[in-house]
């Protein structure tokens, strides 16, 4: 997945999907969020907040979904996704049962990512 | 679901499940996390951190899962779950495809909840 932004402690990757979907990784691997130093956790939460606000303003989605699972890849990473009534899985999670053939017509993801990065 | 703890701004409910699963709700309804006042968001994150540490110490799970979706119930609430290799869905999310008939033998959830609440 392409890295759209990174610094010494975090990086943001853009997931390839029908929906706007970014993933925040810590640069150092930690298994659980409580293993992550406080200042890094605060940086993750601040970033999730910024991304959410930008996604809401740009895409006007039905709902934002945020999660940190790591069952397949046990290093801390946070997914943030803009969800739409017409996407293939809504109201199920993006790992749930497919509800329909999604046919979204959204503004440019590339433009969104570039604009977001400028504001970080 | 039974409320195990509440104050003016948050409450914690215990989900009935084969796994240890708590849900944090804000007392006032907000649709998205970025609509929640900063001090309440900080309280949610602090609570997730405390619960995670207690779950790790008490249950020694394979992984902690944390998420805020709200696609069915569009008011901010955070799930925190202790996951085990032998639970019915691991490594899928608890909303994913069932992998097996889980047959967990875990220490008392009631005791865990009572001990947790004393530490809040």
C-alpha cells in the first residue's frame, strides 16, 4: 500500500478500496496499544481526529469507522474509513458480509490524500 | 446490556459474549468522534487504555481489538474486546465469518468487571 505521509514515529498508508480508507502505523512495532508510549498514542489519536474531520468535510460520508484489530498482523495499526450507504458492505464492517455490488462515485482519493498531507 | 460503571460523561456496558467485551458510550449522543468534546475524547482514550491493561493482565489474551463503527447505531461508542486463538471468530473480527465452535474456559467475567470498576 502506498505511504502517503511519514515521520519518525508514524506513517500513513492509503488502502486500495472502493471507499476512502487510511491506515496509521507506528514506525516501531508494538503488539498492543498499551505498549505504545503515551506521546505516540496521543499523536495517533490526534491524527485520527484530523483525518476524520477531513474525510467528513470532503466526502460527506454516512459514518466514519475506526478500528485497531491486528489479529492477522499483530503490530499496532489503526484503520480509518469513510462509509457510505451505497458501499458494498454498509452497514456491516468492511470485513463483514457483502451486502450489494457497491457503485460509488466519489471525488478524487488522490486529491484528498494530497490535501490531507499538506495539512499535517 | 448491563451497565457496570457510569459517571456524568461516560458509561461502560458489558456485552454478553463468549469473550470479554466492554463498550464505552458517551452519555450525550454524538454521531462522530470528532463531534465529541476534547476532554470527553481524552476520557474515552484513557478508559480504553485502562481496560486494555486490565484485560491483558487478567485474561492474557492473544490480542486486544478496539473499534468504533456505529453503522447500525450512529452514536459514538467504543468496543474493546479480548481475543483468543480458540474463540469462535479469531483471527476474523467478532463481526466476521465464524471460524469454529469456540470453547473458551476463562476466569470469571463478573470478577473482572468488579475489579476493573474499583480501579476506575
